[in-house]
């Protein structure tokens, strides 16, 4: 039973890509949010 489950899990490289597929868009979102917070003119910021 455990062998069948382990065979269906992604490889180590697969796990690495799964984590990257979450982290990269999240980091781009956070950097973009930070750039807007610090770079937008006062009249454009949400009040």
C-alpha cells in the first residue's frame, strides 16, 4: 500500500518545481506591491 502511494508522489525535482510555481508569482506580487507603496504619487494612493 505504501509503495503504491510513494510511487505516485512527485520526485524531488518535481517538489522543487511545485514550490517554485508558488514562490515566484508570490514574490513578484510582493515586490510589485512594495514598489507601488513606495513609488506611487500621493494623489494616486488609495485613501
